[in-house]
């Protein structure tokens, strides 16, 4: 269906596309940097702002509250992270939670540690989160956690209720104290630890997740994908369920931020940029390995998109003699 068709009410289109959110942010940025941006002209400023939003370059170096504000921002940030640090996966390096957080903070300075830990728990199945993780394992888990965070939090509440023997959708009030009921309660308490290890009944969890989707106001994974995952096994743990979702290609395609796992480490454009960068480093006198690595990450980060975020672009200076000189924005 076309976005311009009259079948979609104006209010619904504005809400779905988040146009008002981006317009409000554009005006806020303009007022905060009025003297700099008004020199370009308002028409050019708004054109470049919305062009950066369309091309997913707008999330670079923005605050965490901004990059998580819309699903488009979240998907854009996931893609930028992949493009900037894909080389880690090619080299086969294993990184810790804190190291992945440091990489994320290069793109978003106030990125919280807890989000990274939650993604690590998916990879490590809630085991010790100080273990090292491959880039491919981490990024798909991170994508699921960051993009569907509100949904996963609600599923975790449902899972804990099922483990405790409660119904997430109903409230049961006991009406008798028969011997049979007391014995059942005692048996349930004795089996509680074993249940926590084995997980919950997959079909029951599937019904609860389906009911959650009916009333959920945030984004959630495709019901078809969740059913496919839960139909494969009789019992499932919370993190086992999340790991299966993270690996599901249907969910990956629905988000649209990352390629398939087979193509995750393939990016010819970025490979060419990295070859140029390595060549520059190799001929640079007095460069040390650690400094070059950090500089390399920052350079890749800046070259990840064809158009740099307008909020960090330096203006073109026109000299009095009539010659035009553009200051390279990467030389900050």
C-alpha cells in the first residue's frame, strides 16, 4: 500500500512514521545551533537532516535516549554498529561484555552497560557474563535485545509466572483445603528447582506470548517466528527461547538491519576503505599499534556512511580571494 493513499488516515501515518518526532528533533537541533546552521539556509538544513534519517546516518554520536526513541533509530544504530566493527568478526576476536560496551560507546557515549549485559545473557544462556563472545553471536543477540527490549521484558515476567505455577492471564483463588490440593502444592514446591532448570512447557508459553501480542503496544517479533521456535521443543528456558529468536532468519529480515549470518562479514565497500586505512597506517612514521588501532576504529566509524551526521559537519569556508576550501570533517 502506498504511503500517499487516502486509505491511511493522516494521523495514523504520522504516528507510524514518527515524522513529528524527527521534526521536533530537527527544530531542537536548529535552535541549539542556530548561528551555525542558519548560514547554510533552512531549506538545506532540513533537507540534509531528513536525508540523514532516511539513510540511517542520523544516530551517530547521539544520546541513548534518542537512538532508542524509535524502531527506525534502533535498526539504524544496529546497522551502524555492524558496519563499523564487522572487522572484529573477520579477525575472529572474542570480546568481553565491557569491551563490546566500549565499542558501543564510541558511537553512543552514554550507552548503558545493562543492555549489553542482557544481550550477553542471551549468548551465554544466563551463565557467567564475563565470558568472551564472538562478534556474530553477540550482534544477533544484541539486535534482538535492543530492538525488542520492551517485548522481551514482558515475556520474562510471563516466564517467571509460569515457573512459579501462576497463570499470567488469570487469578486463581483457592476455595478448599483438601488433602489432594495440599499434596499438590508440596509436590510443586519440591519440583521448583528442577523446573527452573528444565524451563516451562513450550505450548503454554506460546499461548501466553500470543495473548501478549494481542494487547502489546510496542514492536514484537512475528508470531509465526515465535511459534516456529516454540513448536520445535517440548520445554524451553527463557534464554533458550531468546537465543532461538536471535538466530531466526525471519526475525532478522523483519528488522532489516543486518544481513544473513552467511553474509555478515561481507562488505566490499568497507573492505576497500579498510585497505586504504591500513595503507595509510603502514606508512605513517612513529605510529604505535595501540594508537593506530584506536585511530582505525574512529576512522572506520566516520567512514561508515556516505554522508556524515549533519550535527557534526563543519561548515565550508570561502576565502576572500574567491577560492573554495572544504575542511575535511574526518580531521577532528
